[in-house]
C-alpha cells in the first residue's frame, strides 16, 4: 500500500457531516483515529503513509500531527458529488464501500431528486450487488440505502431495484443474516417494494415462504411441532414482524392468485391467527402489527366461498338461505342476543362452545391452514377485536372479515352467520354503527347486510339496528354530524333494503324510526346518482307492502313520494363513460355486475352501481389503502467512520 502526492493545486474530496442536524453531529477526533477505526488487519503501515502524506501536504506543521479541524478549514476540501459517491461503492476497500452507501442513505432521505439521480447514474445495481457482500457492514449499509431509495410514490425506483434482481437478493440476505438490524432493513425494503402493483407477485414468488418461515412464524409464537407438554409462545411485536406483516398485507390484495398462494403457504394462516389470539389475551389490540394481521386475514377471506379447493361441495341452494314465507318471528333463545355479555377472547380454544342446533361438520383431525379462515371459531376472535380495539383500521378489517365470511351460499357462511348471533356479536356490530370512523361504519353496515341473509338475524337486526342505520343517513343535501362518505351512505341504504325485504315488520320499524323522511329527501335532492338509486329501491320496497300504506298516508306520504327519480342505467357523458366515478365501487366478478331480483311481483334491475349481490358482498383491501409501509431513515454517520480522501492522492 503506497501513497502518492499530487500537486497542491488538486482539489481535496471529503465525506463530511457538516450538513447533518446538530443531534447527528459528534465530537471530532484525529484524522488518523478515523482511519484506524476503519482499516482491517495491521493499520500501522497505512497510518504511517497517511501521516507522511499529511506532513508533506502541510510542511509547516511537521512537528505535530495535523488536526482534522485544520484540514476541514482548508478551502481545497469539498464534499464529493453524487457520481463520485456512487463510484466509491465499487472501491477496493470495504470501509469506503460501506461509508459511501451510508452517505447515499442519508442523501436519499426525503429527497426524491437525489433518488432519481442515483437511479440515472446506475447506482441501484451497484447497491443491489453489495447485498451479497460477505462483510456485514457493507451489505447492511447498502440495504439501508435501498430502503430509502425504494420509499415514495416514484415507482421507477422500485422497478429499478426489481430489474437488477433486487428482490431475490434481498430474500437471500434475509435467509443468511441473523443480525436483527439487517433483518429490519431487508423487510422494510420489501415492504416498500410490495406497494407497487406489478411487483407484488414477484415478492410472493421469491419471498413468501421465506418471510413466513424466517419472520412470521418465529415472531408470532406459533409452533408447527406443538406437543401435549409444550405451549405456544407469546407473540413478539417487533419492527421486523411489523415490516413483514405490512409487506404481506400489501401483496394479499393483489388478486385471486395472490390470495390463494398466501392461503396455501404452510403455517402462515396458523401463525397470524395465533398472533391475534395473543394480542387479545394480552390486551395489545391497537398496534400496527395487529392491524396488518387482521387486514391480511380479511383479504384472504375475500371470495373464500368460491376460491378454496372443494368449495363446490359446500354450496347450498339460494332458497335455503332466507326463507320467503312466514314472518320469521323471534325464537325464545334469541331474546337475550342484545342483552348478553360481550364476547370473550379466544382463550379456551376451538371446540369449547356448543352451537345448539348448528349441524357443524365432524372433524376427524385438527383443523389447520386455510381451513382455519372460515371455521366458526374465528368469529369469537374477530368479535373480541371489535370489542377491544380502538384502532379504526383494525375495526374495519375485523368487520370486513366477518362481512366476507358471511357472504356466499355455502354451508360455512350459514355457520358463520348463526355463530355471530350465538356469540352475541350482533349487539357489538350495532354499537359500532355509532363510530365516528367512516370506513368502520361502512364495513359494519355491509357485514350486517350479509348477516341478515339469515332469517333470524334479519329479525333481530331489524328490531335493534334500524334506528342507528337511519341516524347515519343524511337529510338530502344536509349531511349528518359524522359527514359520512357517499359509499358509506349507499352501503347503509343497501343494508336497510336487505333488512326490509320480505319483512313487513322491519319496514314498519323503518317508518316508525322516521326513515321515510330521510329517504324521500335523498331521493329528491341528493347529488349522488348512487345514493338516489339506493334510496329509491328502499322506498319502492316499502310502498309494495299494501298493509303499510295506511300508516304512510297518515304520515303525509303518497305514491308520488315513492317514485324513482332516476333511470335504471346511469347516463353517459360525451366521452362515452358512465357519469359516475366507479373507482370506489365494490370489487366484484365481472359476471356479477348486474342481476335480476323478483320481489313482491315487481321487477327491478339491480346494478353494481347501487346494490350488492344476493349472495352477500365481499371486500378486499383497496390498493390505494396500502402504500409504502416504512418511513425512510436518515443514516447517522459517525465521525469515527468517515473516510477522508484526497482526489487521486492515495491509490490502493
């Protein structure tokens, strides 16, 4: 190792931290100390060469070691430009590589322009290549830089990481590293990458099983090989678990193939449910990891009645779901549904609850994997979360999971609907209609609509939830105090429609709850086509009950108030597109866009615009809800790790 002295006119380059906030600055130390702290092996010869170079550069100070302060004040020193920093990533010395990567991590913090420049200067492939570097300090700093580069709305950076095989490299690093900080950086970067739609399946293909085996299962406390004498461990709510569950939450919303891959991933569903059980038992239901876990399970329960293998064996005729004859009066054992105790946590495990008349399939072996998603026992877990959590996203996801499980005409949906009633879950949901969270009210309203497919549930919901549903409706253009969004208002209207369909008693309750006044106002004055159509359907259903018309006349209503003010199909604009914005419409199969329903000798066309399918409405987390999961971190560069270089002075 030699040192060559160049002309004193040559500019000096430094990696400096004078730009850092005060809290990131550290006391200065000697130049030789900074170098010695970074050099592997015997630093003596290197230190001597550096000392000689300093004395040659500053001959008037040969009698004493030149201080770092004096060098920094020299006008010939400057910060390296971005291109030079990227070049240093390929330097033969590992300390130079790691410091350059750390410097890039800091530069990219909340600076989209620098991120773009790094990408254009081909810095991303070099950083990805350093992920396989054997030195922990090098691949750790490189991963930190990639985490900051991958954060943000500019998806070009994410694609650039993908294009140079960054996702497989991150997964390899996750498998080989036992360092917690490295694991946090890797999972954080994957969380950021998973927010871009085209990358979700790539994350699943390369990293799903590794993320499950290396993070989700061990941190959840669930064990595959539990014996009679062993007990599950407590969940570790670590940053790594939060990052990984956030990543899986993103990819679980990608589509049917993604959902099925996650359902079939060995140990994933078991571990997620165990983590939620632990959260309920320890009253830790408000953290981000719990939110992520519930959202994953909500997404995996979407269309479970259609997508799980062998689902056709459990399909039931539509006629068996809601009997269309008789008033369906309350049963004696249903009177306590809205006066019972709040649901308990899932502490005693499955199988400790008698389901009365429910004819549950007999189990020959313990249930595991994707079958756990739709077992009646999970109802108690979701109800516990709805009772105890204060996190609106968790509440929405738990209600959405029940909503999905109660949809569909198959045996397990019937079990779920009846189990919610028997577990005293209907009062819990009705109480949440009073929440000030718009999305919570929406998810709960749709869950009640699906639960009302069960005749006994319909009667109870009609008796106890109608006033809360009506109270959330606007009076025409005047919105209620909570100012619910249009999608939520439409969901409430459709739930009311389901409750009063084939139920004169529930329709009477709507009249007595002063619902007609609000419905007429919406029908005549609302600016939303979807709200108007949904309100019109409810009004026409009420008017179809001839026995109720005397009550309507006494209230000052006549036939004109119940006429539809909109056409069945929304008008199109000059561009040919529908006049309503369908971005926020429910996710459905294309063949479910429209369907016919024949009720009370009246034929209506129910479109996706306003009314949900007869087999219940399922929901999956919308893509715009799941963005970059991890905040960027500005790397703190310690003075002892800075490597000061003079351009062309030292050649190694």
